[in-house]
C-alpha cells in the first residue's frame, strides 16, 4: 500500500472515531452534568416549596382578624356572657341601687344560658342591694323552686318572716310554698310530706297570731289541715282535723261576706236584688250565695290544681268522674265542695283539688257575690 493511501486511511479512521465520541456525548449528557456539580445549585435557588408554606398561615390570620374585632357584638352563646348581659352588668356596677329590675333581668339571661350559679349570685346581690324588697325576694325564691332547691327557697322566706315577725304576710307566704310543695310533689316520702304540712300549719298559726282575721291564712290552713286529714290513718283524728278545717273555712266565708257588704256600702252601690226564690219557695237569706244559671254565668277559673291520683285507686284501676257542688265566695275562693256523684276511692282527692281552685269574682249588678256551681273532676288512668 502506498504511503498516500496509508495517510488517507488513517485520516478516515480519526474522523470516524471523533464522530463516534461526539454521538456518545450527545446520547449520554449525564456524564457531562456529573462532571459539573455546580449546575445543581439552581434547584434550591428556584422558588422553594417553603414559600407557599409561609403564605398558608398568612391567609387564615387575615381572615380571623375581623372575627376578633366583631366578637363583642355577637351572641357569645351558652359558653359566655351575652351582649345584653354585659350591658346589665355595667349598669349595675355604675349604680348598684338604681333599679331592682336590673338584677332579675340579668339573672334571667344568665339562667337561660345555663349559668345557674351566676344567676343565683346576681339575685343574692340584688337582695343585698334592696333589703326588704319583696320583688327580688320573690324572684330568688322562684329561682330556687324552678331549680329544685326547695329547701333553699323556704329558708329565704323563713329569714324574711323572722326579720319582720309581726307582719303576717311573710308567714302566710311561707305557708303557701309548703302547701304547694305538698300538693305538687308526688315524690315526697310520707315523712317529708308530714313535715312540710306541719311547717305550713305552724306558719299560718303565726300569721293568725298577728292578724286573727287574716282570711287568706285561714283558707290555706284549712287546705293544709285537709292534706293532713287525708294522710291520717286514725279515723277519730281524721274527723277532728276535718272539723277544724271546716271551722276555719266557715269563719273565712263569714269574713268575706262581711267585707263584701262593707265594700258595697262604701262604694255607694245599692245592694243587688235578691236572687229568684228556689223551687221549694221562700227567699234566700241576705248574702247567701246565688246559683250559677240564667243570667249568672259560670265564673272563669284563674287558678287550677290537678288532683293527685290516690295510690290505692291506681292499684285498683279505679277511674271515672267525680261531680261536686262548690261554694265560691265573693273573692273567687272555693270555700266548700260537696260530692254529688261519688267514687269513694277518688272523692277526697277531688275535694282536695277543687278546694285549691280560684275564680274571677262573680258580679251581680256591679257587686261581687258568692255563687254555687257544679264542677267535675275527671280521673283517667294513663
């Protein structure tokens, strides 16, 4: 082979080798990247993932800012004070003796959101700010009764009565709460029931000591004696209690009649004409009750009392309607109830309930008069 051909062949081989190396370099660029590690640095220098992470809390933070500024004007719900509550507290703090109304309005809001301890404290503070105020005392006692703290309620009333022992109203008010407890709380044990009855009678006795003609005290003592008679197992003692209750009832009726007559004379109103004679003939005695019917409309009931179903009647599955004839005095108080249609096991419970009813006074020619009316008491087993 000539030298010239050798040179050409060598040059051709060099060119082929260079082309192969160039193609390999283009096919495998990582060999060049690994050779220059500084090129990897742009990865952290580019907008890092941490940047959006930093913006995430910034958005809720700006969204929460208006809520924090608006919180005082929104209803805080059951967990905290309400706007009106805050305003009442500020008014009381500014002048604790400005108005007793502020205290029981504040207590009402606190009780409605479940803050019973706060409500009690508010009412107690009102009682201290307004000593002797019957409104705040009544609100406090009513709160204790609503929240099943009867003993606390009567303790307040006992304190009030003891603070002014010569005022019969305080003793009578205490007795009414004892009577209501006996009448409504069917869960009382016989011992508790007897204790409350005796406490109520004792309170009315104190009221009658200071005012022997206190009609309301007579009426309630009459009712309490009938509660006691109902629970009495000794027949002779039961008859004695009922006789005592009847005496009080009759005395209260006499006083009410006398007061109605005085009221009519003081007003300068002519006494009402006598009612029509009964079917048997003869005119009724002056001041005698008139029977409902004709122009004498049945009076509207303003206080109801449901009968307490006797346990022995419930066990015997006894039910039905007891019909009674009631005498309602000129003030609307039931003074007498006689059974016309009897269910022996239910009669006394019916009488006890009806004796607690109260009615709008019946007017005849503009003057209040006592009336006789037939009523029914229905006993139904559920």
